[in-house]
C-alpha cells in the first residue's frame, strides 16, 4: 500500500501521524510511506530521519494525495485536503467525521473510507492501537507538571534550617488513564495526592499508586462498555459537587480529567467552589477543550484565568505540548492499526471484510463514501 503523512493543519496540532520509527515498521512490512517535507518538524522529527527509515519525502501535499491508498492523520482533516483525495482513499485518524469532527460531505463525495481510532474497542487485541489511552497518558503527565509549575508553592515536603514546608495537597478528579498518570506525576514530585472517580474499580487503582481515594457519599458505577463511565443525572452531579467541595477548598492544586465519551464533561468544580480555595491555589482542567465546557466552570481552553486569587488553567490539545513522545506513541498505535487492518498487504475494504473484523467494524465510520 502507498501510505501518506501530511503536516497537520488543525489549530494547535504539533503531532505527526507517523514517526520515522513507525513509518519504518510499515515499510518493513512491504508498504511505501510518503511524508510531506516538514511534517514531523513540530514533533522534532526531521525529513532525514524519515528518509533513513525508507520513507519518500514530497514537497507538497498534492504530490502525496494523488498517489496514496491510505492517509494517516491525527487532528481534524481540513476541507481543502479532503477535496484533493483520490476517490476511494482511506483515512485513519482520531477526528471522526461522523461525530462532526471533519469534512463529512467532502469525504462522502470522494467515496472515502474513514477509520476513527477513538472508536477502537478496548479488547486485548487492540491494546497496541489504543491511541486514546496513549494520548491521555501524555496529557495526564503534562497536567501534573503544569499544576506544579503554576503553583507558587513547593510540591514536596522540605525540612530546612528556615523551617519545614509541608507538601502540597493535590486533588485529582477522574482517575482514568489521564488521572492515574497525573496522580503518579504529582506523587513523584512529592505532593500528597487524593483522588476521586465514580467507577467502582477506581479506588484500587488510585491506592496502588500510593494516593488516597476519597470515598464520598455518592453513587458509584460499575464500568460501562470499554471501561468508560456513564453520564450522571444532574441531581447526582450536584450531590457529588457538594461532597467534593471541602476537599477542593483544602487542595493546593486540583487536576480534573473527568470525561464521559460523546457527552459533555461533568461539571465538578463551580466558581463558588473555586472561591473557597486559598489564594495562589491552582486548578488544571484537562477537559477544558470539550466543546460543551470542561470540569471547572471557569476554565477556558488554552488560557490561564484568575478568579479570587486562584489560577485556573484550561488544557487545549495537551498531548501536543509533548509532541515528540505523543507522536511516537501515536505513530506506534497507528502502525499497529494499519498492519492489523491489512490482508495480503491491502486494507480491508468491503462491507463483509469490515464486518468480519471486530476492530474494523467498530472503527470504520465511513466506507467508500457511505456512513455506517
Ligand atoms: P475517560 O477519558 O472517558 O474518562 C476519564 C475518567 O473520568 C474515567 O475514569 C471516568 O470514570 C471519570 N469520570 C467520569 N465522570 C466522572 C465524574 N462525574 N466524577 C469523577 N470521575 C468521572 O476514561 P479513560 O481514562 O479512557 O478510561 C477509563 C477506564 O477504562 C480506565 O481507568 C481503565 O480501567 C479502562 N481502560 C481499559 C482499557 C483496555 O481494556 N484496553 C484501555 C484503557 C482504559
């Protein structure tokens, strides 16, 4: 197969869909990889490294788009690029046009096929392809660092001749992949960490990292399909906020990572709760770029907002802030996915072939111009 990699065009996107390492894996399996010159620059991967891996470098997107069977991507595909796809081209990426993230109409016109990695089933065979988890891990790590960096206090306990500095108290809300990584990062920096999540498997995972799980008088859930939480009623959320309020007020840093796939992020920290925090405290909201608003009422994606002396940092494409490693992990997920979706070197392409493979059936949102 001829596989393409373009410079990402979505705002604030620094990642690249394949790195030299992952491109090399596909090339070793008999595929050809075409990379737009400079596509890896923002992720610190230069053209020479791609050449050494056996990829071909093209100057313009047009040189690639007319020659490929499969386009790999990370962020939302733009309209102009989609319009230049050769009819019948397949696209693999994270921004599903079925969820309104991408030029659905143009892709239909181009008879394109789209595999959305965010639809990946969480089964053992798909673990190496799990781009949502790899990118959430990057975001969680980064959130821990941002909290430490924005907080005008130490994270660790310090015993000095000038006196003892107590460790910072960090509260992590949402203990999935990102939250667990935020907990681990804050712990490594010496903070005392507490966490809460609504899933009943979360307490054990939180405790295994040496953090304290907050058992609140709120309803818990058995994990839904794929390990995800389900949306809560507004009553349940309001009870949860009430139970969380004293812990938010006592925290030096609150890191929020709570999400329910395809739904608005649960509102866990209101302006009123922020006003009860000590001046200088911080809130880092990883859910801030959810189109319906983040976990904190005051967060704005990509901005630092000050409210009553508390700094609220809203995440915006946080994995891109660590574009190098985020791309390496994403590229590895992408290569594993593409290899798993090929039979005799060709991508699965008929409705029967797609339906017969659990991963293809879940991820294929558009097949030869028809939404599924
Ligand atoms: P996610 O990004 O959808 O959500 C993040 C977290 O927010 C979840 O833990 C969720 O329970 C939590 N949350 C939702 N509403 C909340 C609320 N009101 N208050 C507090 N927390 C709330 O989830 P994720 O991180 O992608 O995955 C969640 C779980 O799925 C993981 O912890 C893991 O157990 C499982 N998982 C399984 C696989 C696999 O089987 N291959 C891979 C990755 C994750």
